[in-house]
C-alpha cells in the first residue's frame, strides 16, 4: 500500500468536489437508512482474517456501508486521468461508511489491477484501511481531510487481503488503474 499525494492546487480541487458530494451522499444514505453494528471491530480483526483466509474471498462477505452513485466518483475522474495518463481509469468503488461501518476482509483476486482510493473524513484517527503484508496486519488510519492510497491486487496467492473500518463518517471514492492495451 502506498500513500499518494497530489499537488496542492489539485488537492484543493479534489476537496472542493468531495465536500459537495459528501453532503448529497450523506443525505441519501440517511434517507435510505443506516445502522450501527456493535460487532464491527471483531469482523475486521486478525482472528476474523484467520477464519476467512482458507477461502480466498474475492468480495467481502460482511459489511456495513452504503454504496453511493458512481456519478459522484466520476466527478473526480478527470483529475485521476491527468495523474495517470498512461492508464485507463474506471471508477470502481463508491462507499460511505457510517460510524461502526466496515467492509470485511477480502482479496479482490478476480480483478487484479492497481487501485486508487480517495477517502474523506472530517475527523482523523477514527477510521482506517487495514491490510496484510507478509505475516503482519497493518492498520493505516485516516487523517482528517483527504487520504489517498494506492495498492496492487494479486490474482494469485498470497493475494492482497484487506478490509476497512470506520467509527466516523467515511467517504471513499475508488478507481481501477488498468494498463491501456
Ligand atoms: Fe477491496
């Protein structure tokens, strides 16, 4: 997993777009209904991973999140395309995690591309991206504001096992960076 940075002017532009979108996303999510899962921490623990690992889980089995419209993620597409001109970019994940939100351990082994995630939180240290690296479990906490991470997925074992947890409002805009054929 790598933390990415954009030039300051681009970061400001991303923030401006994201802040507008998150208002709409939160409104839709609460209209449709969000809930709290008191067991969210256990579901993304090391113990949970130990149970799931023999099964090569492509998409997560358990979650507490709200999928928002691809249209919101597409509003950032031109910025991502500018940063990675050699890649073909698809928006691929549009998730709002409410407090106690999570996406359980999984590998995405069916789509082994490079991914970029732009996440936005109003409070730092309450949410994270967690992944397995060798024998270690690494928890990368979000800082207040924008957090930009990229990682490469593997279609073969040992895979890139990862999950997400949040005890605040976390908005996540995801993109697949594919080689242009
Ligand atoms: Fe994933």
